[in-house]
C-alpha cells in the first residue's frame, strides 16, 4: 500500500511513501499503540526536508482513503539505499468520507 504525507496546513505533499504497513502494538503502548512502517525510494517529495520537521504533526493519507495524524519517529536508509522508518500514529485511522 502507498501513502502520501503532508505538513499540517499544506496542500502539497512532502513525502510519497512507496510501501507502508500499519502495525498495532500490544497493551504496553497505551498512549499511541499504532505505528506505520514505511519504505520509499526517496523520503522527500518536495524541497522540504521531512527529517527537519519530525516534531511537527503531519497528515498521512493511505491509498485506500484512510487518514491520520503522524509524527516521524525514526528514519534511516536500508542497504539498497531506500528510506525506511517508523511513523507514530497520534490519533485513530479515519475511514474515507464515503465509507
């Protein structure tokens, strides 16, 4: 599944993520139990360096229409040069408007 990430209040995407997996943690993570693991050829889709905004809330839109607020928890590069990391979901994933 793919996803697009936006800075809060902006219409232009800051990142287009090629692969995302939604993971729900066990009961040890009560404050925000959901994480989104991502992999992408390039983390930045615009001139904005996403890594510099890791403390700001961002809007994530999954290709199935669900949305949520996230913060960048971890980012790195894998052995093939892909950007990989973890997004912390701050609120619940909301279903698409028409669903």
